[in-house]
C-alpha cells in the first residue's frame, strides 16, 4: 500500500542460480529504498512514515537466510529501515479467532474471512500453495529458456499476487471498524 492505494510489485529471478537470487535481493532492496525515499525515511530512526513490511510466518527467516547466503547481512540492507510485522501474531497476540478457521495458516484464515464476507480477494491461479509454487518454479527453470515469461511462472506470479493481496485485505479488515483496533 502506498498512500492508501493497493500496489503490488512482482520480483522473479531470471534463473535458478546463486547470482540470480542475489540480483533479485538487490532489486527488492532498491524497490524498498525507493519507497523509503518517497516517504522521507532516509535514516533508521523510527518515524510514523517508517515503512512497514507485513509477512506470514516464514518470509522474514527466508529473507535473512538469503542475505547471509549472499554476504549481504552486514551491508546497508533494508532491514534497519523497516518494521517487520508477522500477521499471524496479530491474531494470536490479540486472541482473535475467525469463524471457520481452525488454525492460523494464511489460506485457512483467508478462506474463512472470505466465507464470512470480511474480505473479497479470490485466488485466480492454478498454483494454490507455497510448496506447489516452489516445485513449479524449479520445473519452470529447468524447462524454459526464458522462465520469467513462461505460463507456469505467470501462474506462480498470480498466486504470489494473491498471497500479497489477501494479506493486505486481512490487514485492512483488522484495521477497520469491524475489529477493535489492534
């Protein structure tokens, strides 16, 4: 979200290589730094405009592992400029339950919230979970000379867009009058 408007940017590695992963990390950091500049966040100081990065469970761990793998953990990486928020912890820390959700997995929360008319986002991809996305991406990198434009990768991008959009919708719902502000 930027200035109250949903915005999504997709990042896809050009190849399944160490170098392409490093390039993807750099592209993402450049993207975040651009947002930081737009919001006036140029130092690690905590301010009201400090960018917030919302994720679901494993994302921050995988990010940190990528930084270590590419010797970027001590560089001027974006971590010190961001506030990371693990959305499932908002549910567990505030004892929030959604009718029809029996755990705190993203798809289960999203499905229950949609069934309860709390959010509207639909999954419009054949890929339906992170494990499937990883397997299909691996297959795509093996099969296609230009994997970034292959139909399989485009479907994975639609799935990833859904993941981001549904987290945004969940966050907007949690911030709405439907809930006591968390």
